[in-house]
């Protein structure tokens, strides 16, 4: 921080990311409320803890290796012109680096790490909701580390990094993570669900799907509201708040400072604020319409709307954002029930649809709407195009999402570790806890009787 | 002597970098962290599976099997 303006810029940036982290925490609060509300009474505490414990596990593993992957893997390795790991960039972000501890010469690495970490939690938490009430918590936590500190951060290095090979070669553009968070997490969840199977009683012997109602629809809706709130932090964290052209070092001329996306392409906080709200609105309106006023799908539609438009919300016109949000929500809703009935997939909270299908669709739409726009301020990068976005969507949802989820679940299944015993599923995961409470109540009643007798 | 390497603040902050204690021991601290992480997975997974076995053994009687068999 050589001058006062440098100091103000640095400390503003530090505070900016810190604030996004605090806001994004609400995403996780929302996910927990949503999952517990969707689960049945006999599974509440296990459902809550299954999700909550991904926080420490993904945090420590993201510190141990996840963050290093982001800086080391932008070339693949060996996908972009045969180039390997970028070890010099990664060195400053390794768990043994001096810049990862309290360091007066580096105020940004820590908050930037934390903002990415909150994305990691989100990716794992999306998977958590879809597998409730029948997965072993221990198995889920291994899968959570796989996506939270492995798969998603590889995809971020590839397609959500100013130097990523997907940006350079495909013109991949995904400003607010339609694919890099939502697409991959939805695909991963689907991969796990294929192996895990449905909850007992979800499908009748004739194969007809039953609607297992949330025990507390109100809690589910409040949870989704909180996810909306946290999503503001998510959006803002995807930007670089303030940077000078010489800080970018690309082809931009002049001296006008700007906010940028993660690709260092210019945008404004105002634009993404309007587009966030318009895509949310398009999604909610369509969600209400297509589900005939179902509260769960109306709120989920709002999320699906944002997620569909997120890939290009740095540039869309607000009405485009609204329409794209509505289209994505309609398709995600229809796909959810088609997949459920056709393949007997029990996605308990619709996560694959709201995050996975909407994210995939959003990437493809973005390729058409932003066709020809530069994906980067640097020379030599492919421009945004439909084919690049389609290939990118397949990589996010399929290659880095579905495939690792399916393989991970298959390995756990082979060792008999994936799913809880059917007897326990029927009794409920909290069954023992309930009995302890009943036993404690009986003890109190006995004590009261003794007091009454002694009188 | 100081564990942080800082013994006075009579310095130019532009020359100060890391100030956490035990600098140079980062690799050892990483090993400790990795061992704790792996240990946690193994021990909690074992405990969870044992709890399931206990529930099935204690409460998984004939009526439960009957209910599972008639699940349609």
C-alpha cells in the first residue's frame, strides 16, 4: 500500500469481500431450514447435522488443498497448449504459504479465500438437500468434500478464472455461476441419487411417484427466502469491486476504473442488482404459474430464475433477465417431474432441477444472447458463443458434476457405506434420540409421583 | 524473543509481512490438520454405523420386517 489511494482501495476491497462472506452465511442458514422443513419429524436432527457438518469439513479441506487447486489448475493441467500446473501462482495460496496467515503485506488473500469457501459450502449444501432421510451422514460428508473442495474448484479454475482454459478456448462465460456452482452441484446430486435410490415409499409398487410432503412448508419457504437474501452476497462476491485498467493489464485503454466480473470484464453493481431482481421475478411468476400456486415451487422458481440468468446477468437487459429466468424455471419444473417419473429419481427438494437443469439451460441461453461478446479483456481469447457454452454446460453438469458424484456414490455403495439400513430408515434417524427424550420425561413423571407420595 | 518474530512495533509497516506465531512450522501444522481431518471421518463413520447396528438389533423386530415387506 504505497499511497493513501492504494490503502483505501485495498481496505475497501478487503471489507467488500468480508461483507459478502457474512451475507453468504445466510445461504447456509436457509439451506438448513429448507432441508429440515422438508424432512419428516423422525429425521430432523440428523438432517440438520448432516448439512451443518459440511461447514467445518469443507472449510478445513478447502484450506488444505481446495484453494491451491484453484490457482494451480487453470490449464487443466495439460489441456491448454500442453501446459501443466501453474505452481508459481498456486504457491502463494498453498496452506503452507505465509500469505494464508496473519500477514500485513497481504490483506486480500484471506477474504478472497473465504468468499470462494462460501461458494464451496453452497455447492455441497445443494447436494445435501436432495439426499435427505436415507444417506449415511458419513458417506455424505465424504461426497461433500469431493464436490466442495475438489470438483467445483477444478471447474472454477477451468471456467471461472481470468486465465482458465475454458475461457480462452471455448469463450466460456458464466459470470454468476449458473454452471460453475449450480450446474455442477445439480449434476453431482443426480449422480449420487442414481446410486442411492429413492426413499422408502416414494414410489408405489406400480411405479407411481408419491408426493412426500414437507413436515413444515412454512420453514421451507422461510429457508428459501433466506437463500434469496444470501444470494445477494453471492452475486456481489463474484465481482472484483474496483480495479484500474493497468491493474487488469489487458486491452482496455484509458484510465477509467471499473467493477469487473471474475474474468476481469467490465460490469456494474447496479446492472447485476437490477438483473438479479428481474430474473428472480421472472422465476417466481413462472413458478407460481406452472405449479398452480404451489408455495414450494413458487419460491424455488425464484431461485431457478436467478440461476438460469446468472451466466449472463453482468450484461443482460433486465427484461431479458426476466424472460430467461421464466423460461429456465418452466423447463426445470417440467424436467423435474419427467425425470422423477421416467427414471424413478427421488430428489427430495428438487435441487437437481432448480440448480442443475436451470444452470445448464442458463449457460446454453447465454451462448446465444451474448454471442460474439468478448469473454475476456485479454487478446487471443475466444468470444462467447453457443457451442462453447453448450460444451461448457456438459463439462459442468456432466463431466465434473454427474460423473464424480456417480463414481463416489458407487464406491461408497460397493463398500456398503452409502445408505442407511431400511429398518433405520423406517424407524427414523432420530429414533434413539426420541426414545431418550421419552425416557427422560418418564423419569420426571416418576420423580413427581414420588414427591406426591412423600407428601 | 517473540513467537511471532515481532518484538517491537517501532517499525515501518511496509516492511512487515507475516506476524503469526511459529513461522517456519507451516508444513508440520498442515500434517497435524490433515491427520485430524482423516481421523474425524474414520471415527465418526464407525460410530454412525455402530449406532445403526444397535438400532436394528434392538428395535428391528418382526413387525418392522413385515412393514418393510408390505411397502408398496
